[in-house]
C-alpha cells in the first residue's frame, strides 16, 4: 500500500540558490509582475521565495494551465496567496478520473476544483484510505516519457534538496507564518556574518531567492583537550546562529459540539499559557496532546487551558478541524551550549560557547573550532 502508483519529481529548474530568472522556462511562463508598494496585497510563494505581485498578475495566473504545462508542479490558492513548489523530491500521484498529478499538499484543492470533493473525508469515501496514505516512491515508472523518477530507495542527497528549505534564512519576520509547515527556523535579523551564497541577477525576481548563510572562519583542530567526535567550540560573541524557531503542536479532540480556541493575545513572556479551548456540547470535552511538552489544565467541565513548557513564545496561528487542533508557536533562540549545528555538507556537532579562542600562527582567529572524525 505504501508504494502504490507514486512518482517523485526530478525537476531542478529552480535551483535552491536560483539567481537568473530570465533564462528559465518556468519563470518565462509565469511572467510575474512584482509589486513595489510598501503594503502589497497579493503574493506568489514559489519554493522558498515569497514574491509580492500586482493584482492583475495574480488574477492572470491560471493554475490549470500551469499543471498541464509543467506536470510535476504543486500549486494551489488560498485567499490572496498562490503557493507553488517546483523542485526535486516532491511526491506525486494521479488524481483518479483526471489527468492532474497531485501531492499530499494540493490534493484536496484539486479534488474540490475538479471532482467537487470538498473534504479529506470525501476523498477517503470515494477512493479509499490507502489513496491518501500511499504517497511514497515506487520502483519503476509506468510512463517512461513522464519526467519523474520512481524508486523505493530514493537517494539521500536528492531528497536533501527538498529538505534544504530548513536551512534557508528568511530575511523578514513577515515570512514566518508563510512557511509554518516547511521551515523550522529563520534569522530575525541579518548580521555581518550572513552573506549571500550567489549574487542574484537584478531582474526583479531572482533577488527573492537570495540565499544568505552564516559565513565564519572555522579551524579543524583539538582545543583544550576537546577531541570528542562532532564537538564544536564557538566564540561567545558570534551571533550568526541566533534564530527564531517554530513549534507546531497538535492536540487530538473528542467533542460532540462546537469547539472554539482562544489563543493568548500578547507578546512573548515567561508564562506557559498557550490558550483556552471551549466546548459547547453535551459530552465532556477530551483533549489528547501529541507532544510531551504540552499539558492540559481543566478550568471547568467544558473549558480547558493549554500550556507549553518551553516559554517564552508567541502564538502565530492555529487551525481547528473536527478532531484536531494545530497551533504554531514562534520562539526566539540565542545560540547556547548544547545546541547542534549542521553544515550543508552534513558535518554536524554539539556546540560549546567560550569567551576566547586561540590565535593561530597566521594571525587568524577562528570563530569556530571543530573536531569532525
């Protein structure tokens, strides 16, 4: 069941450090018109870039034609946002009764648009539960001409392109909730250490893909007897790794009536209260958190408070369905001893902060000292 009729995209047209939109067929088709107003109203989110566009441009983009032209593309609309992913590692499956290939993320959108199936429950009733749970890779492609790849042991470094979004540093706090599902952390403020990997072409589009990463001097050596494998010593004044992190907490609910969630409406403080769940029904409200960091505190029979034991934090947004409550929390984090760092090449280590690091013979003082065995 887990390897049924599923293909994986191998598209590499939009490189993670994409820097020249004018030479790409995908951008040529989109013809985005960036909106230069201070407060834009329409956005097109493509992979890791959020591009503000004009109203005329937003209304001109036809997602049905986009799916036909570039089959291995994920796209859907929510309010004044168009979301598009066109990259390596996306899992696709043909939507029964159509010629459209969908991913788990845009499946309901296209089912509603083409088949008038408005909910996940309706999809399950029509095609069975195994349809929505079998988005995994298979061994051989049934359509040799289709530019997708099927394999049940898809290479780690290829899927890493899809995971690279976790290392992308958004440069604006407004980007936070755009990437709640795909981004684990971002830099709230750029520092002199954050440098652009590849200078983008000034074409109005490519600059939105400018990838900035911490650039520090690293020395691979033993220091103060610290020869432990995967150990990293960092100078205490280096703030290149301070970031803002996301936590998405989910709670399973059992209720027979209307359920409302009232989040905390305030800036981050040291209290652990996330918000209050209120049930308007006959039976007793039951909540089951999926995380050990969440605890429930009953206030009344039908009123329960939620607490998260890692304050301070801010509630960014929440989603309430019939049986599940999902809440996205944002938390400022300053690099500290015990953190784990990782490079794009897979080198990783546990961090230790120190006030000073040694001065090398070449009069170079490193910011990081690493021991990678």
